[in-house]
């Protein structure tokens, strides 16, 4: 189809010339999304595991809610964070709107339910399998959380990668809270949206190809680490 | 023993996480050092490339960085209203005057103008080419029910388009499916119009820098009613004390100064000037 060759040429040009603006926005994309995923994992992993094991009233409702929040539209997450961080909002005095920090907060909101929901499923399955062993060892349900998380670590990598995929790909939330400011809050996805707006479709698609390559590299690295670690663990 | 081992591993995992967080935090601190202001402006000024041409000159002279959030005029005014920007730089006179009247802004100052153009398919099914009368052209499009793409996003261009339909005494939304509101910025709306060979009202700046024109061309231009004035407003520091009044005033003063006005006039795409400075001299 017309345009694809131009897009590939644009992507190639961007990569081989080491375009400084590209390096800047790619670095920002990685910083924002990786930080958001780390934050979301720190919340989502223990939360998911606790939800798998704990028994309390309203637990099912909470599980359904978190599952549903996996489908939270990014632009809605963005709006919520926008209203929180806006000068006229409750966290206004901190002046965080239109900064990378605001983008990290918005993406953490988006990614946490994904990691929590997937973790809950993985840990619940594992718990069913090892319940007797763990209880016979005298571990209480909550004290089994770290053990189960550790035993499920290879499956949980996939949960975290799913979260990273969401973070790297979304544009709706960071566009609203970041403002797509050149050199400050412009990331790969917001730059792609901008170039599409300018009608420069080859450059937009070229940037998209670069983004895909970055995401592919991260996933390959995770896969490689996982295989090596699994082999080492026997 | 097992529990101890697990705890040790958890601590290590958190340490690795913190290593990721560290650089991001440091980067945040770096950008905070330089003085900067936030300007809420329109997609036309950003996407036409004007700011890329203009802002480095101001930053070099004053050391003040200008961060532009480019959205539709309606949203830009809203950002100013909530105090999320220091300066608003938009193009919808009556909405701007209302913004100042309500006390959200200090004063509206005129900066520059360009014009709107009626763009449409080269085949021109409504036969509006060369009429030079945009209202008659709108009437012809409605009569022929030729596809027309509207911004539909409360932007300056959208407001201007609605005003023209009013002058033409036509309610386009009543007429059926030929009138299509996209609810998007100038560029995406042009992409849509190019995709379905529709008529569209565009600002000249975005059109000149727009690359995906397809079969579209300028059909009507030069009508006085297509005049497009840009204004600049300082967000009211009395209402929002965190507004960086000194830096923001420096920016406004520079844009209105002979130097800033000359910088605006010197921005050209393929030899064509995009914006025409028309700030009034102070005290005039």
C-alpha cells in the first residue's frame, strides 16, 4: 500500500541518524512507562495476591471492580488525574499538571488494575495447588503471600509485561495530563498523535515502527532473562 | 528460614524498582531549574510550526522557557480558567472578551491575524470555486448536501464556522448526514475531509503546513468574513496567585514588541507568510 515504504524509510532515517529529538522522546516514554509499571507492580502484586487469599465481605465485588478497571479508558484516567492535579483541584498547590510526574501517576492508575487482576488469578491458582502444603507448614494465608508471589514469579512477569504494554501504548491519559509539551512531556505516542494531526502520516507511522521496536526489545529482554533464570532455578 | 529468604528477595526487588525510579526523579528535578511559563494555545499556532520558529528566539533573549499546551481555543480558555497556564494565546474574540470580563484574565491584547479558507475537493460538486463570497458558498454546499466536515470541538475555527452558518441562515445539523462533526483538531479534521472528499473550513496556517491534502484545494478565500484574529491574555494573578506574572508579562511584552512582531512576520512556509502581526503600539 502507498505510504508504507515512506514510513519504513522515515523510521530507518530516524534510527540511523540518531535524531536527538527522537532519543529525547523515546527516553521520556521509557522513563514514564517503566516508572509507572514499577509503581503499579509495587501496589498491584501484593494487592492481587492478598485478594486471592484473603476472605472478607465485599471481596467478590472488589475483584469484579478491579477486573473491570482493566478496561478503564485511558482518557478517563487522564481526566480524573487532570482534575486532581489541576490548580483548581485538591492537589493543585503541588503544581504537578503538565509534568512527567503527572503522566506517571495517570499511567500507574491505568496499569495497577491490570497487574492486580492478573496477579490475583495466578496466585489463586497456585494457592489451590499448594494450599495443604503451605497450611501444614503453619503459614497463615497472609504470610503465604510473599512465598506465593515468589513461586509465581515467572507467570507474574507476563502480568507486569501486560501492564507495560498498556503503558507504552496509551496516549489518551498522558495527552490530557502531560499536555504534549515539546521537550517536556512529549512521548512516542503523543508525538505520533501530533504528526498524524499534521498530516505527516509517513513520519507518524515511522515513529510507530520505532516504538514497536523498543517494545519488542523490552519483551525480548524479559523473555531472555526469564529463560535464563528458570534454567538457573532448575 | 524460608520466610527470611523471601523477605530478602522482596527487599532486593524493591531496590531494583527504586533504581528505575531514581533517574526519573532526577530528570524531573533538572527541568524544574530553568524558569518557565506555561502557555495554553491553539492547535493552529503549534501545528503550523509558528511556535517552533518563535519561542527559541524569546528563550534565547530572556532565558525563560515557554511550554506550550496546544488544544482547541475552548479548552485553552478552560485551562486558563482553572489556573493551569500562565498565558492564553487563542483566536476567538468574543470568547476571549468573556474570559476577561469574568475576571479569569487580566487584559486581551491583539497579536496577529491570518485568515480562514474554505477547502474542498478539486471536483467542487457544489460549484463554489472562485465565488469569493463564503456565505454564498456555505449556502450552495447545504443546498447540494455536499459532505462538509466540521471541527465540532468548540475551537476558534469551529466558532468561526458556526458564525458563518448563522450568517447563511442555515442550521447545518438539521440537514442530514452531509454535515459531519468530527470533534477533533484542525489536522485530524483535515485528514477526515481528505479521506471523504468533503468541504471544510480551515485556518490558512495549518493548511499550509498540512501534508496529507489528498484531492483537497483552496476554493474560497479573501472574504472579509474569513478574518481570523489572535489575542493573548495574562491569566489573572489575583485569582491564581501561582501565576508567574513577571515571566508571563515578559513573554506578552516581547510578542507585542517590534522584535516579536517582526519574528511573527518572518515565519514562512514555501515563501508564504502565515501570520500577519497587528499588535497596537502601547498607548496608541
